[in-house]
């Protein structure tokens, strides 16, 4: 099995892709690349058995409806309740918040919306090539949240990003290798110790493996329809050792 992890950004400069090869008895990081453009990301998604993308795969349905109605000039403001929460948080965002007390960035009210636009174009490209994506995670691509995966695996998920926290990033890589001694970072260990984008890409690829094995949370029957539109964050179930090849 080949899994790919994509730490997607609005621009190639901050976009990292990791390829992880799972064979009998081994788990080898085959490659990690920084500065990946659309061609590189699309090619990685095309070749993988399962890919984990750190980016919202869709927008909240009420937000899409709100923007459509606003464009037509007949927005009806709901009475009562926190209606803006419905516009800014997808069903999966609320699920993650309730389950693990972490709040994903809002795709409709945060800069991550720029990343999601790029992601939407990449998914459309895949569909045009005969690999349509199930935004609920049932197909070749699944939405992941590396910080949530780290937390659920019992690893430090805070304050490891940006150059100022490179020491803490190195400590995280140490802990990841200790928790998954079967994970072979090979020549890319040094890159993971200096680039949080690279580390997030590897974590995304590990989460893709968990999803492929059926060891992540999916939307229940009541959320399945909306998840196919908004996307669904795959949260790992069980420890890292459950992924052991």
C-alpha cells in the first residue's frame, strides 16, 4: 500500500507532500518534498492508494446557501440561535470540537479558505482524470487534521510549528519514532526535524493509512449526506501501533 500525505497551503512554497510505502513488515517514508505545485500534488494524489489532505474539502452547506441567496438579493436572516456558527462551522468541525475539544479553522471565515479553493481545483482535476473524490473519505482521498491525529495518538500536538519552535518539533519527531518504532523516516528524518510542513505531511500519510484500515471515525447515517458535500475529518481510532504493517 502507498499512502500520501499532503500538508496543503495556498501557495506551493508552504505545501509539503510525503509518500509512505507499506509492505509486509515495514513502513518506509519513500519521499518528502517541500514547495509542491499543483502538478506535483495532483500526481501524488493520482498515484496513491489512499491520500490524506490537510485541508477542508468543502464549505458548510448553510454558508453556500447564504452566499447564493445574498447574490440573488434575498437573504433571510434566521431568528434566534447562533446562526453564524452554522455558517462558519461544518458538521465535521462541530463533531471534532465536541469529541476532542479542538476547533478546526473555519473554511468560510478564516484564511484557510484560500487553501480550500486550491484544494477544490485539485479535486476537480482528479475527477476529470477519472478519480472522483468522495469528500466523506470513502474514496482515494480523505480529509485529515494532523494536530488532532497527534493528540489522539498521545503525542504533543501544540506549539511545534514555525521556526521559533524547531526544538519542540524535534522532540515531537523523537516521540513519534518512539511510539512507532516500525516507522522508517530514512533520509527524511532531518527534514522532518526542521520543517513542520514535512512532519504534518508524514502524519497525514499515517492518518490515510488508518482510514484505509477502517480505523478512523466516519460520518454516521445522519451526517453522511452533508459530509459528501462539506467534507469529513478522519479522526484516528486506536493507537499508532494499530497501523503497524
